[in-house]
C-alpha cells in the first residue's frame, strides 16, 4: 500500500512539473503575441494564462486547456482562439471537426451532416449545421484550406454555437466561434494560425451580417 502511495505521489509530482514547464512556455508565447496585438495576458490560477485582444468589433481570447473529467464526462486537451458575437443568427451555427467516433455517434443520433461541395475536405471532416449554403459562404475555400493545413489526427475543429458566459454579474448566452486543436501546444505557430483562422471567419461572418445574407442563403 505504501508503494502505491509513493507511485501516486511521483505521478502527481511529474504531472505538476510538466504543467509548470508548459505554462512557462505558453506564457512566453502569449506575451509575445500580446505585444504584437496590443493585448493583455491574464494569469489564471491552476490553469494556463489567457490572452485577450481586440480585433475590429470583437475581443479574441487565446489560451490552452488541459484535459480532464467534467460533470458530463471527459474533456479533451485544447489550444484555442475564440470570440463571442452577441446576436449572431442561429441559422449560421455549425460544427466542423475531424472525423472521430464521437462524430460518427452524433451522426447516427441524427445530427445533420452538410456538404460544402469539397470532397477532399468532407473526407476528413464531419460538417454539421443548419444551412449548407450559408456555411459555404462563411467557410470559403481559402479558409477551408487553412483548416485542412493542420496535420491529421490533431483534432482541429471550428465551431459556432451558443455558449453561456458570465459577465461578472450574471450569466448570458451568446454565440461563440472557437477554433481549436485537441492538444496543449507550446508552438507559437499553432497559436498564430488559430488566431488567423478565427479572424478570417469573423470577417466573413461580419460581412454576411452586414449584407443581410441569411435570408438569401435560405432561399438559394
């Protein structure tokens, strides 16, 4: 029994040392990007720091998240760039993820798969949403190419969905666009590429909203 406790303590200590090492490298990456983007890096107790900066009319948040158990099951590790877009129409919501057992199960349970007219992209990714025509306008061929440029098996995903946020006083539901990969990254290139995709998608979303393309998409 004593040996078991010793092994457990050593495992926990090794995990903590690895976390500290990763956090130090991630802090350096986020601080570097913060200087370039005039952003702010906020330390988060027990987790990785978070970078926030303004891009046009939204605040983009960038960070990493270790995997672990949650109330609803297991959560995968992630590196992500995301922004909230209050009031964005629900017909634009979508999920694009590398094909996996989870995506297969959701498909069997009735989640609607969409086609973007891009066989190579659709062979690798599960595409779910409400409006295929609108999604093709958001995820242009150039954006799809950048999503697919991530190595296979790294769990790249792009999701626009309703998420609950706490503004310091109360909880509110807002659409959130998140670009992520299922790994805690310590490479600056991964962060800059995720940010670049998030910014390009925001530009497309804002352009479609300005041109009131949602009703048009549904009728095409």
